[in-house]
C-alpha cells in the first residue's frame, strides 16, 4: 500500500469561532493497489472511489475559480 500526503494542516475559522479542524489529504492505494483520493478530517478517514474523488475535486476547483485562487 502506497500513501502520499499532499496536505496536513489544522484550519481555524477566520473569525476564530468554533473548534479547529485537522485535515489531511492525499492518495492511497489501499484498495486493489489503485491510487485513490483519501481525506482524514479530525482523525476520521475516508478513501473515495474515482467518481466521488472527481466530484470533490471538481467542487473545490469550482470554488477556487470563483474565489480567484487558481494558479
């Protein structure tokens, strides 16, 4: 099983309200040796299938475009 982490960060609400959220994101070949996107949020991990990985990435890409965060 190969795992590559791309993000490991604790995020705090901009206004300082609420609890911080720890997010880790990367790829894992845990299932069938095929790399898939995984997320760990506050110590709870989910490995996404291809369809849901694409859905999540497309949503974040749309948000990034809207906010002008694109490279």
